[in-house]
């Protein structure tokens, strides 16, 4: 029923600004930001990068509470710190009020008595607060507090942690902990080469599987056990590691994020630098979230938002510590892929078919090898065996000179970027020869060669010596971990190749739309539908032609101006779901129907004791795809934008995608691609394709609104947003908006 006019929209979209509803016609996308800029809310657009060189490689270390009395916990810690200081070339200074020496090293009685500059102070005391206050005058750069009994214990502990954090801020030093451990001072092997994995954990024990990668030849460069994060947090170490030349991948075990935006800024820095970040983030379930909060004293955040935010910035989320270990190791050491095709090569047709099924289901591309390549492979493989992909060699060629020829021929195909060879069990000498051929081929190519060694024993020489002895072959123990790691590897390089930081496009100044919208905000109140639609119009979002009336006669006049047929709806701040109360009348075609509808709507409202600001007489909009676009505020990440299938069944369908602003057109379109009902927008059962460009435009305008009104707007729900056929735009048929609870001071 409705036509539209077309204009220009700044992010490459065709703007659709429709006369009915008279939306503001300005473009509301942001402009490119330079380093050091602030966004429209006054928040930084680039991650601060703390200089942690002297934390990990100090020249001098003060150990407060050092001991050499056998049987005391502090003695074991002091001994480990002595060994670590010797390895990193640091001078250790024991600090104790009653001892003259510890392990033969002269003591000083207090931190105030330190006569030389100290890079790092390790606090082996039950209450670190007095020591931190004393350190303020010593110019110590870093401190570590092992003590527990802080935010992880409840309200009293949280208050104590805040006092500690305040003292740290006043002192000027940076603190790791409290409730941390000795993982930063572990023995890192220095005989391993190649890019390293850097590790960040909030629970030290959960990092052990990654740390043990050194035992199978994978280099580890750092371990940051962040504990309760009273000061230094996961984001600080993520930013730092993302700039270290020796770091090939960052592995994280995260229980709760201290600040969502800081984490995203750090992830953005890693994405800009092409450094993969692999994370286990607990809290997917209510039980997991509750356990995490009790352990670290931090919010875990709504998991759907956490998951979306991580994907948005290229953080690879895995579930298990074994997946964290395998995926981080592969991403750290593998070269950039030359193609995304995966070929499965095995000595068993059953093994190859099984792996191929799992890989294809996971989204990996297994290209059919060209006829010429298949003919070449049949030079060494019997004609009756399949070599299209997966490639089945039948077993015998593995044992002689043909085995290497087959591997080299597969890797030479330009469509192949990854070769995977599942070896389900050892069968010497054939498996020994196969393993060696794979290692030799991997050394001669830039393409990724993966092996799944399926033996439950793991002591075989082909595995322990040949495969694990190679820095070029990625070796796994399970199909699932191999497939997950390979997919993450290909996805990461696709992501970084196309990555454009959303913070570079974030708005830095408020638009005229903001000033119009802010005037509509009523702190502590929910806006009526009429007022919420005025808010949308301020941001250029199309709404139907409509008038708010307070009498039956006015309703009839409004219907004539709007044009029959019309929709009539009660409008009031208390009304969230009007249809269920019978407060919506559709398809009215005459003055008498309008008068009757007015009386019925006001009678229902009076009976239900609902205060109205009037009755809306609205243009009736043609059929399209009903969508929902909304804003909610997440405790960790701030404003979030949701898009999904809308209408009265929105809660039942639960088909939505979420993003954390800022984001651009590419991300908005990616949101639509995540919807299970995405095909509805393309047209089904004879329906025409919907105006996806107009829908994307609405999403982008809503995210600009979310950024500019952050702090004023706590919730926005456009449902339904009727997406009309292609070229006709999208119309917000209903809207709900909730303002912040109290006026800002």
C-alpha cells in the first residue's frame, strides 16, 4: 500500500526516507576515528596498552614476607621466586621486619627501607592493603597480591577489594591480584622455537593443560594469572600480548569480565594485529554463571551477548580445555592458508568417510579434486578406490615410495589448503612410514598438514618422536578437536583479512537526532507508543502516518486525513502488550466503525484502570515480513542491539541475533545471516523478496540511537517492524521505549 522515496545514506546503503511519518532525513552513521579519540559517550576508542615488560622481566624483585623457615608456605614461594629471578636475570630483595637474611640474602625491614628502585613487589602477606599504601612512596612499578578473602567471598570481601583497588589507584603502581598465584613465575622452556602461545587465566589450575604444551614441543611465552582483577585485568594482558612479536596466539580461561568494553578494545587490538585469541568463557548456564561469580566476584554477563561480542571481534570461543590447548597451538604455529579447501587422506575408506562427514557438517569445505588430479593419484592408488576427496589409498602404497608421492600430489593442488590424515591406530611399520612421510611433506610446503593420532596409548614412537617432534605438523588425538581447530584456523584468517575495526567508524559527536531525541526522554518512565514513535522519527526511522486523538469526532477527522483503512490503538505509558487486552482495532473502513472503535477502546482502558494519553489513528500498512529490532542494556557491555523475527510470537520463536555497538553495515548484514528464519526475507511460497537494505538501515540507525542515548535509554523494542517488498522500505508499526530510572546528577 505504501510507496517510498529514495535518498543517500552514508554507510553505502540506499537510504529510504519515506514521507509518511516525516522522519528526520539526516544520515546518522559515524565518521572515521583517529587514535586517542573518544566516542560519542566520551569513552576511548582504542585499547590502552600497559607496559608490562618489567613485570615479566624485572631487573629487581622485592619479596615482602620472604621466609626460609622450612614447612612455612612463604618459604616454598620464596624458593620458587629465587629460581625464577635467577632465570630472568633479576636481583631479589627479601623484605621482613625481624629477619636479617633469607636464603643467605640480606633482608630489609620494610618496603620503606628499600634503597634501590624495584620493578616488582611480591606480597606474601595476609592483608596487602597496608603494604600497597607504603609502596606509594617507593616508585615500585608492579605488585602481586596472593591473599584471598576478597570479592570472591561476598559483600564484605568486595568492599575490602574496593579499598585495595582505591589504594592501588592512589599509589600509581599496577597490581596483579588479589587471589592470584605463582603461575606468572613458572619455568618456561627456552629451548623451543617458533611463535609462542601466551596464556591468561583467572583460575591457575585451568591453565595447566595449555602450559603442558611445552612438553610436546609447543612454545609458551607468558602466563598471566589475573585472579580477582582489582587492578590489572584480562584486557590489559590481552592488549599487551597482542603487540608482542613472539606471540603467535593468545589462550584465555575467563570466568568473568571486569569490564566488557575494555575486553572488546583489547580484542580489537588483537584483531588489528592479526593475533588469534582463543577463549574458554564459563557461564553458559545458570549454574556455571553462579559458580563463576562465587569464585572471582565478577559478573559473567548474559551469555548470548558475550558469545556475540566475542564473534564480533574475532575471539574464538571453545568449550573445553583440550580444545583451548589444541586450537591455540595450531593457530600459533600454522602459516596463513593459501586456500580453504580441506582434503582428507587415509588408508581406510571408512575412516575417511567418517571424518569427511564430521568435517562437512562442521562447515569445512571439502572440494572434489579435479579429474586430472584424480588420474594422477590413480598412478599410485588402485583404480577401484575413491580419490575424489576423501582420498583412500587402500593401505599398501603407504609402505613404500608411493606414499610420499601421493601426499605431495594432493598438496600441489591449488584448491587444497589443508591436508588431514586420520590415523585411527598404530600399525607399524606402515604407520611409522606414513607419519614420517607426512612430516617430511609438511617441511616442504607452506600448507597445513594435520594428523589425528587415534591410539589411546600415545607412547608409540611414530607419535611421540616423529609427529610431536615436528613443528610443522599439527597433531591431534580426536577428530572433533582437529575439525574444530582447522575451522577456527580458516575462519580466523578470513576474519582478519576482511577486518575493519568498528571503533574506527564509531561516532565521536552527537547528531542533531540526539538533541531531538533527548528532549523526548522522561527519566523513570516508559514512553507511550506515540512518544516512542516520535523517538524513532527523530532518528529517521519510518513510522506510519498517524494522529493521536482524545475524542471520537477527532478520530473520525484523523481517519480522513490518514486515509482509510485505518488501525486504531490505545496509547499510554502503561501499555506494553495492547493486543492481549483488545486495545488494537484493525481494518476500519468507515466513520461509524472509527466512532465505535474509539468508544470500545476507551471503555476497555477505563475498565482495566489504564491511563491513556489518547487513541492513535494509524495508516494501515501493507503486508511484509514482521521483524523486531531492539536495544537492551547489558551489565558488562552496555547497550546492545537485537534483530530477529517479530510479531506476537517473538518470544516463542526466539530467533534473534545480537551485537554490541559500534558496528557497521557488514556486521548488520551478518546478524541477519544468523537468523534461522532468514529465508523469509528472500521470499518464500510466492512472496516477493523483502527490502533487506531498508532493514539493515533501521538496525544501523537503532545502534546509533543506542550509542547516543546510552544512559538515557535502557530499553527499546520495535515490534513489529514491517519489512515491505524490495524497494518499498520498512515501517515501525509499534514501539516501546523505557528511560533510565533516575535523572542523571
